[in-house]
C-alpha cells in the first residue's frame, strides 16, 4: 500500500490493498487470526513507509546502525498496534451472514477509527494517511468538508464496494454506490468554498541546500549565513523572503547582535519582510524554541507548537533519559510554543505560520485558518534526504491546502520547496537537492471551508452512529441465534 503514496503514487493500489485486507479479515475465523492479519499488514506498511527514520537516526544522530534499526523497528511495532486493534474490533463486530455489510460499512469505519487514533494519541503520527493518496482524485472533493479522515473513509468504502462487486457479484448495487460516492466527490470539487482577495503576493522561497552533516558544524556557520544572506539580497524585490526551518543554526538573540547585526538592521529599513527559521530562547527559564522570526519586525515570532518526539523532545524524559544520550542531535530538548500565537501581519495580510511536522495536523492548523489569508510553512527535510519522507510531506501540504482553502508556500533546506493552490495542485516548485530560490506568487483568500468551521466533528459523529448501529446489529444477531442444546 505504500506505493499508493508519494513519491510512487500508484493511487489504485490503495483500493486494491484495502480490499485485500478486508477480504482477509472477513475470512479470519478468530480474533487472534484477525489481529495477526493486522500485525503483518502493519509491519509491511510501516516497515517500508517510515523506513526513512533509520537514515536520520543512523546518519545524522550518530546512533549505531543496529540500534537505529532496532529503534525504528520498535516504532513500527507501536504503529502496527493500531492495525492489530482494528483487526480485533472487526472480529468482534462482524457478522458472518452479512459480508456486504462487513465490507462496505464495518471495515471502512474501523479502518478510519484506527487512523484517527494514530493521528491523535500520544501526540499523534498522522503520516501516510489513506486520504492523502486520493487528494487529487475526485474523492479529494470531500477534504474541504470532512478533512483527510473523510477522504480516508470514502477510499475505504470504495475498496469495500469493489470487494463486494468482485466476490458477491453485486453487479447493480455496487456500481451504483461507487458512482454515488465518486460523483459526489467530483461535484464537491467544483464548489467554490473560498474566494480570492486582493493581488497575489510575490514570494521568494530560499532553498539553501545545506547538508545536514554540515549544518551544525561551527566551522560552517558563517558559510551557511552567507548563503542565505546572498540569496536574500538577490531577491529584495519580493514582498516576502522566507528562509527554511533553522536556517540559522543558533539563537536569534545572539546573531542579531553578532554575525547578522548589519543585515538585520538593513532589513528593518526595507519594504521586504524577511522570515528566518531560527532558534529563540527565554533567558529566564532557559527554554528554547524552534521558531520563525520576521527580521523586519522582530516582535513577530512564531514558536513551533507540535514538536517531533525523540528528535525535538523526549517524551517521559525520566524514562527515556538514557535513550536520549544515544542521540547526538543538537537542540534535542525544545519547548513547545503556545497554542494561542497571533498570525503574522505581513503587508495588509494576515499570514498563518507552521514548522515542518505541524503541517500533518490539519485540525490544529484549522484553528487560525479562517483569519489567515494564506499560509507559510518552513521545513528542514535534510534529515531525510533522498528517502520517501520529503515526498510524503508534500502530500500533507496538498491535503492541508484542500482542507483549509488556503494557498500554502513551503520553504525547505533541501526540497521540496513548493507553492500549492487551494485545489491541492502544486502551482510552482524548484528542483530538490540544489541551492536555489523559488520566485512565485501566492494568492490570498477569504472565507471558510466546512472543515475549518467544524473540524473533525462531522466525521466523528458519523463514525459513532455507524458503530452504534453495528453494535446493535451484532447484539440482535446473537439474540436471534438458536439455543445450543
């Protein structure tokens, strides 16, 4: 199923894989068998899908290869637990005499519940969401209404209906159900939920292409700064210049009085807003943050709210203290920024900010999306260079643009640096793994999508109703069984 996601993008494989999984669950004759099916499916899916963790831990965190594989394997096992739970729930609620109901209603609902839990529990890990595979198909029309979970649900239903069509030969009803869901998605794609406002904003998105193994070396510090300062000076005719995540591998209060003093002073005299990825700190509490600072207006600071576990912070620090010593990662104890941070005022527009991992959390971004005219996000995918991860993050950006009804400009150190339209399509991009600047335009928008207004509540309510029906249906089936003599 991994190949249905970016960078491969074989979209139909998602339907085929889910249909196969549903058939195996239907054929299982015990709860243990259903759990085992979920286990092996999860091992294959996550074992390949998040294999990029090995490279970041081994190459850049300085951990021995065997320990890197072990750490990644433990994480894969943890994620696989959600599929095992799904298998157990399917075995608990399915009715052997109602295969069609199992495939079309029960299993899609359980699948999406498992995704919802994975995206929220223990901080959440909403990578490789099923809905992302169909963001650019007709089913992407559900994203502005129900979010990525809604798209996942319709994809899973489609897989169940295809299974019903093939196995039970439901030649009439199954195609009608498929047509209903897909044509509704196509119709929703043509709904104009938001409207453009004002002129496009000229942006310059800097891609420094600083190798991760050089980024934090003190002897490379000035060369790194020079790269970004030089690229900035060549693009001062833009309305906004954006540097990637932690483009400055140091504290902002230090560089503004030192290496970048003259540059920041000049920036404050210009008409160009220069947003730099940097580390900020509170000298009183000694907390430090992964941040974006507007060099022209230094009071505009965004501090990353949703941190990456085992990279930017170690959960249950007392338990994992020994483990944290194995990771040679600079600044691996970040503090989380406040949940209520103001939008940036850039020119006449309100702009929403996010950093890297946060782009995977649509509901969190939806909190401020209605007030924002467009969104900017910065990232440093050099941690996962030449793996599956950068392309997977691009799919997250495309889904967020659909959900939120806002264009998104994404700046990264090594790529992919892109501008995504409200239809989820990539409007502009530059080649990854080379130094460059994406000169493009971002169109501000006004209005709210239903997802921004309601968040996940509609899909949660729908899944709750389905579960209640299935539980009552199962109880009625047991009550109607003849007594055993």
